[in-house]
């Protein structure tokens, strides 16, 4: 059983998608549709940069959805069909495009707004995120609780055993990181992010995003999407939208998502889009899983050779 999994913000890189557009007509069409939806050349930003513009949250988010959608369409056009879908944070939107829950153009406009709302929710520099490595998630949560001192800090991404990202007010994140080290964390890595995602500081963004999402015409997913919010497969449009709103302020339950995919019978995970971060996490969560990364024509060819019907 095959699951497509889609990467989130941070996977973007200049040059992504260009080879797909050059090789596959459906990928070129995807980028044309993306440009039309946004009224700007997001394709040129993907293909040529500059990096500093591509890295802006309001550009990075639609750029990643465009590239991931292009790669997914190339796979599905050649007979590689997923039984389940999931995405890390932003990647959940790519999953819902693949599932037909969201129209591609609507998703592109929505994630551009999502990026703006998340960026504007907290003044630049006030928030922070850090990866806590080598410590159980329960102890990471304990470190946050013990050092909050009335400020917001909490687990934001529960990515894999021994890998939890925390987010919140900068000073509180620093205190929680120090306490996590005392509790046995091997390492604390500050992340170069523009805002503290997936924590209560993002509530203003969730409040602005909700009416945008609920104003869209949505369909029930043709393939269930396992949500970041609760690791449950979403099979109708209303539940899908509720999960997308909820994930703005809630932690990404990625380890639970992957374990749910495995419990549903998935044995092959195809990371669809730039990078291979999710592939590495999946290998830590499900020992012996077959994992493929597809971000270019060679990746498409390899996946089709192995999995195509």
C-alpha cells in the first residue's frame, strides 16, 4: 500500500520544479496554473530565485505546493496511485490538492494568505523555534511547562522519536531549551524561521485563515488524508477544513501520522516534493519501511518503474 507524503516549509530551494516542467507537460501546465492563480510568476521564483524572495513565507508556501502538486501529477499520470495521503504542516494542503478536496488555484491563493497571516501574527524577532534532539517528547513538554513563566512555549513538531521542535516567545524557548538539556537532551538547535509556527502565538493567523478556508468550495477527499492535528484520516470536506484551521496553532503530530499510515497497511512512502527530510523521519519511525523521494524526473522514473501499475 502506497502513501504520498508532502513536505512543509523549509524544503524550498531555488531551481525546484524546473526539470519537472521541462520534461512533463502536466508539470508545465501546473506551473502555468499556479502563475495564473497568484497573478505573479511563482514558477520563475521556483526556477530562478532569488533565494531571499523565495524564502519569504508568503512565497515559499505556494511555491512548495506548486512543486509538490506538479510532482504528484506526474506520478499519478503514470500509474502511481496512493491509497493514503499526508503532509507535514503546509504539506497537508498539497495532500488535499492531490485528494481533490481543494482546487489547486484555491489552495495556491489560500496558502499565500496563510503565509502572510502567520508572518504577521508575531513581530519579527519576538518568537523562536528550536529542535530538541535526543529527549522523549513527554520530557520536552515538561521542560516547556516548567520554564514558561507565564509566556508561551510548547512542542510544535513531534517529528520522530527523539526529535521534537518547540516554539513560542524567544526568551521562553531559550529557557525551555536549557531545561531540556538538564533533563537529558543531547542537543538544542535554534531554527532559522521567520515566526514561531504551530503554537498559541499563531491564534491571530488561525482567526484570519478560518473564513478564507470556509469560503472555499470543497469536495470530500477521493483519498483519505491523515491530518497533522490528530493523526486521523479525513474523509469529508468539512473535517478536512477543520483540521487545516486547527493545525495553525496545534503541534504537528508527525510521528503519530506516520504510525497511523503504517497501522492502515502502508508499506511504501513516497515523499513528493523538494528535499528528503520526511524520508529520514519516516525511516526513524517505521523501521524497514520502503521510502522514495520524488522531486525531479529521475525520481518520477524510478517511482514509476518500482510502483507503476
